[in-house]
C-alpha cells in the first residue's frame, strides 16, 4: 500500500465529532524493531497527534532545532524545573539531564490533542505512574531475532560494536513486553502501522475519554 494511501484513523463516526480528552501514546520496542518508522508515519498522517519534546541540558547538535528536537536548557534552568515539579519524569543519561515537561502535554490532553512518546520501558513505567488513565502503552516486537539484526545492520547508522550492544540488550527489553496494554509484531510495516491506527482509533473512542458524551446523551434523552 502506498504511504499516502494509509488511513490515519478508521472512518469517522458521529462520536468522533464530540469533544474528548487527549491521550499519551507510548511506543516502545527493542532497538531496530521499527518504533521510529511507525512514529514518523503516524506524525505525518495524523494531525491529532504530535511528538513529545523533552527538555535537555545536552548541547545542541548540528541540524537540531531548539523546541523541535528538544528544549535546550542550561543546568540551572533544568534544576529549577525539577524543583518546580515541571516534569512527568526525568533522568540523567551520559552526564546530561533529560525530562518530559508536563505543562504542554497537560494542555493538549484537555484540548483533545494526543502526544506520542518513543521511550523505553523505564520511562513508560514512570509516565504510567504519573498519568495512568491518559496513557496507552504499545510494545512493538520484531518478527524474529535474525530479522532484528538484519534491520539494525540494514539501517546503516551504527557500527558493528553498537549493533552488538543493541542486540545484547534486545532480550532484556523484550522481557518487559507484558508491562504494555498492546503488543504488535512488526513483520509487514503497513499491517503493523494499520494495527496501531486501529488501537489509536479505539482508545480515542473510549467512554472515559469522550467528555462530550454526557451532553450528547442528555440532549438525546431530553424529550
Ligand atoms: N516491517 C519492517 N520491515 C522491514 N524493515 C523495517 C520494518 N520496520 C522498520 N524497518 C527498518 O528497520 C530499521 C530500524 O527501524 P527503526 O529505526 O524504526 O527502529 P527503532 O525501533 O526506532 O530503533 P531505535 O530504538 O534504535 O531508534 C530501519 O531501517 C527501518 O526502515
Ligand atoms: N528519561 C528520559 N530519557 C530521555 C528523554 N529524552 C531523551 N531521552 C534519552 O536520552 C538518551 C540520549 O538521547 P540523545 O538525543 O542525547 O542521543 C536516549 O536514550 C533517549 O531515549 C526524556 O525526556 N526522559
């Protein structure tokens, strides 16, 4: 199926027009299983979802855009944000601090906008502890370990050492599969993308998120 022909959501129903609360869609997988590929496709085709932008103290790299790739801040600013409880979660990675700011995501949840997270199981656990009802957790599995290695090699972005390290971590990452709401196997990319669109469509229609339903039902039953 051509990329542009893929549906971002299922066909629109009457309930889709009602106000709803947004959600936080988490995609996790062992490195190379395809979460970035799926995330990019979703962001390109679905105007209701946008990527979470973390704050970091890491220096900006060539080609990166402040506010798009990260919010680049100095250590004092980051520490003040931690102190003010402005993050859902934060961590120190390779000597730099990274955190998921709450304010923008909370405003989007209220407005009915969805936010996409491409994070590991530890980040997933922390987000889930803070915002359980808003979080939808999806784990992506490769069809086989051999295919995972082929994808990491075929991507052409990493040295043999880095690929070996990612393959060594894969079993441990996969062991967290049962901490997710949905598990999908990314064999055929179009089929996997469609399944994730279906999960998103169903989650958006959940009664608890359909905040406009109360008024709609009241109106329906008024006479
Ligand atoms: N279903 C698929 N069939 C074949 N190749 C795929 C499929 N899905 C993704 N790929 C390819 O596999 C490689 C790894 O995919 P991707 O970069 O999306 O993985 P990732 O899980 O985001 O990895 P990382 O955690 O390292 O960022 C890419 O070259 C991508 O084009
Ligand atoms: N716990 C969090 N980890 C994060 C966040 N944003 C990014 N990261 C992780 O940091 C490393 C390094 O990233 P890089 O862009 O500097 O190469 C990587 O593992 C990211 O997953 C965050 O908000 N929270």
